């Protein structure tokens, strides 16, 4: 039998946490044959709710779940974890300045970076979900210098999956037949959902999405804004932000990272830029990646047309500004 893997979920008493922990305990994230021990962290005001989630995990009697740590102590939460999914953060409230929200999250991610660096298992893989996701991940990277930059990522898989979903709906094809969309840049409304290299499986082989949709106006307009604004549309409909889709996408992100992407398929992940595609190095930016043996690699050599170039640059500019704002909160 396999040794259990320890998975940390921060913000585990929140909405996404509530959807995510049962998925992990069922093997959706790491496989149906992989036992897990869940570490759940939240802050003292949420301690009782967190305890309630732990009670429900016990009550669900998940066969793969070999233990649950529910705590408000960062050190206890981080000790020995192999995977860390960072969902906890300070939300933007009405009337709050961007700088104030940034400053709260910088403080949280700085201190959790130090705890992970000291107490997590060697080679711990980190996924930041909490917004501003890319910049929180960057702060985490800066304050956990002994964790390899290859091990620190942020979630743009939800946006990627939203793009697959929109193409699937438009063409009335199963979403599993659509692949290789790309989310470039920030997990924000400046992200660029790109279908220029995406394909659909048909009885006659793989066909480009552009050819099948045959409507550039829709693909360059409404499709992009729908994906960019989907989070807001969910809030409007549910009066709550995306939770089940965010949790499911977080599982997809970690599963593909650990177990590998299928041959011929790439996914989108926010990763540390090495300057690929002329994206400034030193940002956490969403790229198309393939994964093998627990490592991601940016897909190289995709042609970028003029329209795309502008959109890649625009979202990079926003991330550079966020980075500057985050640094200004440190001093
Ligand atoms: P909730 O407010 O329901 O849950 C957040 C939880 O984090 C709360 O229980 C809170 O007590 C806890 N928390 C706050 N500070 C903490 C700290 N220092 N340490 C540990 N826990 C702490 O929000 P939810 O809807 O679950 O969303 C969580 C985060 O995901 C938000 O930042 C949200 O913006 C972000 N999202 C990111 C997405 C992505 O694709 N990257 C999509 C979904 C989501 O909007």
C-alpha cells in the first residue's frame, strides 16, 4: 500500500475549502489509490466552523482518508506537508483600497511562506488559489527562498476549464473533446483566453477550434469577455463566488502536475516566468504547460499573432504593477 500524502488546505473553513476537502479525501486530486492526510488551516474566528468540517470528514468515512489535522496554528498546519493548496486570504471588501487588500495578503503570504519553508516536506508543491493569486504566489516564492521556484504555482486552471466549457457549449461537443486552449497572464479580467491553438476531436481527426467555430468575431470578442467575466457572472447568479468549479479545477491542477498531462495536451498554470514568449522574467504568469514526472515545462514555440501579442503584454503590465504594489507594502 502507498504511504499517505499530506495535503494542506488553508482557508479550509471557507466556501472553496468546503467543496475541496471531500474531493481530496475521495482521491480526485491524487488518485483513487493514494491515501491522504488532510491538514486544514484557518484563523481563530473560523476555528469552530473548521472543527465542524473536520467532524463531517470523519462522518463521511472516506476510505482513503488516514488522518485530519484541523488547526489555527500555521506551524502545525505546515509540518510535513507534501502538497499545499493556499485558499485562505483576505477578501476585498466594498470600499477598500487595492493597496490595503494587497497589504493584508502580502502579510499573510509572507508569514505562511516562512512556515512552509521551515516545516513542509522537502519538495513540497504549492498551489496558490487566494486572490490576487499570481502576486500572492510571487510573495510566497520571495519569502520561501529554499523552496524551488518550480514548486510554486497559482491557479488559472479554472479559467482554462471555463474556456473549454464555452467552446464545448458553442459547438455542442463534449468538453472532453476540446483541448489546448490557453490562459495567458493574470487570474483577473486582463487574462487572455486564447483559442488559436485549441482543437476539437472529431470523427475525421483533430480540427482547429477557429475552423469549427468559423466566427472570429465571437472568438475575439464575446468568448474572451465571457471567460474573463465568468467569476462576476457566478457571483451575480449565486450571490456567492465560484466554489465547486474552483475546487474541482484545483484538483485538476495538482493531479496533472503530479501525475502528468496526457500526450499531446497542455494545460494552463500560473508559473514563474523565465522570459518565455517575451513575458518579463520574475512574474508569476499563466502559460501553457505540459507536466511529466512531477515537473511542469512551458510549451515553447507557439506562434503569437499581433492581436495576441497585445493581450499578452497588457496582462503582463498589470502583473508588473501588482508586483510593484506588493513590494511597496513590504517597506
Ligand atoms: P471564503 O471567504 O469563503 O474563505 C476564505 C477562508 O480563508 C475563510 O474561512 C477565512 O477565515 C480564511 N482565512 C483568512 N485569512 C486566513 C489566513 N491568514 N490563514 C488561513 N486562513 C485564512 O472565500 P472562498 O470563496 O473560499 O475563496 C477563497 C479565495 O479564493 C479568495 O481569495 C478568492 O478570491 C479566491 N478565488 C480564486 C480563484 C482562482 O481561480 N484562482 C477562483 C475562486 C476564488 O474566487
